[in-house]
C-alpha cells in the first residue's frame, strides 16, 4: 500500500540477518516486550528504534496507520494497490465438502 519494504522477525532474530541491512534510513519497530540489549544493537547501526509499552494489537494498528499516512504522503491510494487482483483462484485447489471439512477439523 505504501510501497515501503517491511519484514517481521522474532525480536532476537534481528541479530541473525536484519541487522546487516539496518542503517540510518531504517526504522526498526519492536511490537511486544522489548528484549534486553536490542535497542542498543539497533541504534549501533544508526537505525531508529521504536518500541512502546502498549498492547501488541494496538501497536499493529499504529503501524497500519503509519503505512496509510506514508501512502498518502507519496500520493498513493491505499484502497487501490497496484498489481493486485480482486481474488486469487487456485487451479486444482482442494475443496472439501462440508462433511469432509468437519471431519478434518475434528481430527
């Protein structure tokens, strides 16, 4: 929607890859409890570290609002993302009957 690259990782997985691409143009958001030492590691790369002591679901809402604002600033319509079709049709997809689905869910 905002054409901004985002990825999610378990907090301490940051040390095993994402840290290599963090720089002063990066924002690293911590959703949930902030692990000890993570802020220092992020800030050592020059990246901005953002963490709040709010409910993780509320933090996701805040991240969504940031994406919408970024899209608007870039002149993009978040309700009309480019290259997205209205539906996805999977050829040969498994389509269980109601009784099959019920059996699968109960097993």
